[in-house]
C-alpha cells in the first residue's frame, strides 16, 4: 500500500490540447512524458521521486491505453538496463530514481548505455536529494554526468519550464544519440502550478512492435574495437550535436538587462531562490524583473562556449552560483572565458560556501558580498547578524529523529538491548531504511551503514571469535540487493553473521510500494513470495520467521538462540509486522467512518498506573516511544516523576511487552475504548465501576482504621 494514492489526480493526465493542467511537479512530469510519446517507463522509488513511481503505478490503466509499457523495477540497476530498448529502436524511454544513490546502483548499465549511445530518446529522471532535506550522503549527479558524458538538465522550478524540458530532453537525446539526465530537486517535485496541456501521443513504435521486429547494430554493442570508436564519436559527433540543439532550441535562458558590467550565472534549479535573494536585496521583484543580467543554466552539462562568451563579454565580473562541490561549472567557466580571450573575472566559491544548501539567506549574503566587491553602489545594506537566543537553546532540548509511535521495528532493538545485557555489546551492521534510526538515542545500536541491502555484506568482514556480528536489512533492501550481495555471499562463504530482515509487507521507508514479499494481492504484480523461502532457496539452513515483532520476549529469545547456536553458516531472522504509519493511514479513516455511522468501534490504548510506577523510566530507555513521557509523581513522598502515556498511543503494546520481557514493573495496563457501545458494554462497564468503587471504598476504610 503506497502512502499516498494518486487515483484521482491521474485523471488530469487525460487532458487534451488547450486545457489547463494544475497539480504537483511529479504529475506534470508524467503528463510531459505522455505528451512526448514515451514508449516505456520504469524506475525505483526513493525521495524525492517516490511519488513519481506511485503516479506511474496509479496511471497504469491510461499507460496501457496509450501503448506505454510500465515496469516497477527491482532496483535502479534494473531500471537503467531497461533503457537498452532505446539503443537499437526509435523508442522513447524514461526511468526515475533517487540520486546519487540510485545512480550509483545503476552506474554499470548507464556507463554502457552512454558508451554505445542510443537511437530513441533515453531520459533518466533523477530525484536530486541534496541539501537540508536530504537523507543521503551529500554528493551531486553532475560528477556522474561528466564522467560518462551524459547531458544534464536542471530545469528552472516553473511548471511550463519543467514540462518543456522533459520533452526537449527526449529530442536532445535523439539529436545527439546520448542519454539525458534531468534533475528534479525536492521543491520541483512537490511544487504546485499549472501549464497549458497538449494532447497525449501514442508512441510511433511500441515495445511489443520492437520485439516483433528485432534490430541489431554491432557498432552499438560495448565491446572492442567498438568501444574505442564510441569515445571518438562522443567528442566529434555527439558533443557538437548536443551544443547545436541547446542553442537552436534556446534551452538556457537570459533574464534582466542586456548590458551591464556584472552578471550572474545560476543553475536552473536555483533560479527561484536566487530571485528571492535579489528581491530581498531590492534587485528584483516577485515576477523575476531582475536588475542584474542572469544566465540561467537549464542545461548544466555541457556548457555552451558561445553562450558563455556572449554573456561574459563586456563584463568585469560574473558570479556563478553552483550548489555543492567540487565546483565543476566554475572550473569550466574559467577555462571557457580564458580560451575566449576575455578578462572577465569568474567569482564563485570565494564568496559562496563550498558546501551546503544554497538557501535564500545564503544566496542573499553571497550576492551581497559579490556586489560589495564589484558593484559597491548597488550593494544592499548589511543586515544585522542573527543571534540565537541562548536561553532558548539551553531550555529546549534537541530531539533526535526516531521511530514513529507504534513502529514495529522499535521492539526489535528493545530485544537486542536485552540480549546485549546478557551477552555483551554486539557489532551491528546497519542498513538503509527506518531501522537505521536505531543508531540514535535511546538504542545507540549500529556501527556502519554501507548502502541499500548491504547490511549483511558489510558484516561479512567479521569472523566471530566468540561473538557473531549482527546485520540489519529491510524487506525493500533485501529484494533490491540483499538477497544476492548479502545472503548469497554469506552462504557461499559460510559466514556466521546473524541477519535480521525487517518485513513490513512492503517497502515502507520509500512510501509503502509493493514488493515481492508483500502480502496484499495486486492486480498487476505477483506478490506473496515469503522471504524465508527465498533465503532457504539460497542455501540458508537456520532461518526463523516471527510474525509479530511486538512480542519482545520471543524476539529476544530468538536473537539469543541465533547468536549462541552451534549450527554453522549464516542465521536469518525474518521479523514481520506492518508499518504502523501506513497501517494508521489505512485504518483511521475506516474507524472514523464506522464511528460516524453509529457502529461499535473498539480501540486499544495503554496506560501507566501512577500509584504503581516507581519513576525508574527504564521503560522509556528500552523503548523510546514518542508517546511515553513523564508527569509529576502523585505521591508527595517520592520525588521522581512517573511515566505517562499520552493520547498519541496507537495501542501497539510495545511498552508493556518491554516491561514484561525486561522484568521491569507491573505498572502498565491496557484499556479498551468503546465508541457507540452496546447495551451489554454499558451494563458491563457499570458493573465494573460498582465493583471497583466498592473495593476502593473498602481499602480506604481499612487504611483509615490503620491510621488510628
């Protein structure tokens, strides 16, 4: 179950010529693909383009009507290899993934694709995950584009510009026989806007027709001696063809006055932020009427020497705004300007930060520094520095990221902490996914993370000398890479690693997309392939599946058994429970609807008896659930605050299970909250209140008598 459905929104993809399309950037990209006559699409989910894959999936009926083939690929490598369909056939194909991690996975296929070249347009839609909202290492797609000589588009965050650039991307690919990458930054993916639609086009040739009429071009196959000709073709034919197309179609844009002593060159994806920075400095307005010439690079690779020369001519200094490092564009600009015999000074990282996201404030400060040095008469006044409130910083504690309330992965690490209390500290090879939050308080579990599905492979370096290493892996990572690189590698080398595979029933961390082991039926995919069956098929002898991760005691005992078993070879524990966040998204509307309809609805909640709680807070340290907090102790003779469970509790029971497994205390209780109770419910509740009230009054009388 995907975290969000686009069933209603995808109906806009049917809009025809002249109609106005309104929606998110990812929907606009999909519409642009259909307008461009795409023949096949694929990819792998990952922020910020996870929802693009969801849109493809929800639009599958329309894609079929148009003869467009959609594949939800097992990995980015599989998606990249799909573009082979465009090598020999005039088929336009597009794939999407999260970069740079997705590009790394697909690199082998992309390098081969870029070497041999393409006949049909091949477009790679990259979710450029750089900056403050990123979840990965801070690297850029630009380096890969340069390395393999694939053209890189970075469209201005404007809906018509994005749509046009998708369609131009196919044309550029075909004109230069080169695959093209288009960066979709976080804000571009989720911005909303409108554009005038064009009719959807059926592909001139479908993938089925291509398969029925096979073609073969030996010169496109990446083998000697063709590979040597490929390199020459890149430089002598593909590169000049790309430059001609970029100039002829005007893919890069100019804003502001034509003549000036200074200018700014900016990556297309940063244009809106730059305009906001200039607006704050009084040098532009909300509509982009800049007072300084701007050369907007919607194509950041390759740069066009003639355009660079024309923009820089007559200027004393030009500021290049290039987010991230190394400063590839700045270096190339310096080369082009010197070759053109210009004396224009290229200013970049000497006034701009070398690393980090270029926010509006960062660009404002950088532009101001540039103006003070090269156009002091137009430099804005220096704003007063922002001084953080020391009192606020000292009184408001930092809150690390963590598992959601009711997350089924929390009890896994609670159990692991209990095992470590018995056996000692473990080396835990972490993996990409929600379970990576275990490295933070309160668990502090996890030593390294090497990549999606690579937890077991990373642990293979450790041969036990008294204690086995533990590897974590999610079900998404398992099917993406872990089955072969991790489990197969461990079986082949007879590693003693204990691998815990978290099975949520779908790829929870990337948005709830179906995978091979999903338990929900699918109309277009085959599911219900158990992970334990797969690992046993690879040769694992010791494997256990736990169908309820909230059973902390059983999880603890199973992990202890895996770590102490005399059996040789890898051990695998499949821990199954659904992602609570997705479960709540699905069930809450149903429960609310049933309650409004007058139906009997029962919700479970947990609580802590303040009279029993000692204020030890071990339950919090072993669980870390956000719904666990503290309250003043009702006993005036005790100073420590007691544990309290707030209304965000979803009734998973993990806190009580942890308390029981750790032999902590009996203060936890479970309550059933009944909405629209039946007569029997009311009668039973009345009887309970009467009995409990009588017992409380009796105890009160007894205590009063003893006091005298």
